[in-house]
C-alpha cells in the first residue's frame, strides 16, 4: 500500500455511495487493500473494512455488526482451517481502533448475503465504532477474533452508537466519558457488591475518594448484552477501580478458577467469603481474551 491511510469521511463519498469494484475503492484511500477485508495495521489502526461474505460467522444487523477478524482461511477452499490470533495486522489494527476511538468506514459487498448489501459492486454503509473485541470458537471449529461495531455516522434516520448503548434496558445508567463512550451500568446489584467491599478495588485494594464519597465500578466478568449475554448477577460482578476495570475489560489480565491473576498483573483477587463468583464466567473471560 502506497497511499496514505485516512480515517473518517472522505470528501465526495457520502454514505450510501456505490462502487463498481475494489479498484475504484482504492482511489482516494477509501479502502486501500485490494484483496483483504481490513485496511489498516496494529500500528496505525483500521480505517475501513469490507463485508464480502468471506467469513461464515459475520453477523450484520445493520446498526450493529459482529465482525470476524482476519486469518485462518484456506486460499483455495476459502474455508477456515486455522485459528485466528491478535497478531494478525488487521486484527491488531481493529484493537487499536477500539482503544483510540478511531472511526471505521464499513463497506458491504454484493457477496455479503444481507438485505442491506448491494446487488452488485460495493456500497458504503457509513462510519462505525469498534466497541468490543473477544475470541470464541467459530462455526468452523477454529478460534476466531470477533469485534462488535456500532453505527456512529451522522445520518439522522439511523441510531447512533450512544443511542443503541443507552437503549439496552430500562435500568439506571451512568455515562462515563473516555476515548470511546463507555457506559457503566450502576444497578442495585452492582451497588451492593461495591458496598460489600467498601468501594475498594478487589485487585489493588484502593478506592477513589471524591467530594461526595468513595467511588468504584461494578465490572461484569461476562459482559451484558449481545453477543455475550452475561447476567446482571453478583456472581458475575467484581468491584474494581476505573483503571483495573478498563484493564479487565480489555483483557490485559484475567482470573483463574483459584482467583489468581493472569496476564499483566500479579497477585490474587480479594474475595469476601459471602461473595461467590460463577467459575463459568471466569472461564468465558479467559477464553475471550486468549488465556486458554
């Protein structure tokens, strides 16, 4: 690739624009990768992806897309024959885009079997935000990297990423601003878990003292909502400081069945006797972030 990578909208190519082929998409750096579906690297982040029917596990719901990462496909049969991993340049690039809040242009191809796909060529679907990433076993039986993207464009007829997140359920929610909008669902159960630990982090044993009292966050071990479908239950919740909450959500560390830390931190989870954790949720987190 010799053309520079460009993030966000490109002048003259509005949402809904249709391309005859990939050669035309490469013009103006709209999507610079002739063969692959991901335009970007772990160093730069990803500027654009193409949904073209190459992976059986892709799930395109319109404003929400569950996207399968790159790698593991046999060149001739086009079937998954190997595990995917985070070291692939495209997979690493999508993680970079998630961490830095970089917008991703999504393009649907005619081979992508979805009502929103064009009958021929390629159609620009708009800007999306990568809001989650994990690993699971795909339909092929091999490990795949998965990403959740939400529509983040400006089309007034479509929901924004924030609208979709805030519409998850009717429970009270608190907005927390960061590089990418993060929603902390402060439910009654989460408050009870935090009170049990006196708002002290179960990793570092520290709390944040604000002008109105002590502060911590209830972290779900298995995330709520599709596609994870974790429970809002005390056995799926731990009390963490904001730093360790982000580290846990991004898989920088995980927890063994003996409650020892795995990954970038050492030690053992602080656990009250009356606080019972579901070991299946811990196993889910470990697998999703590559600790198994």
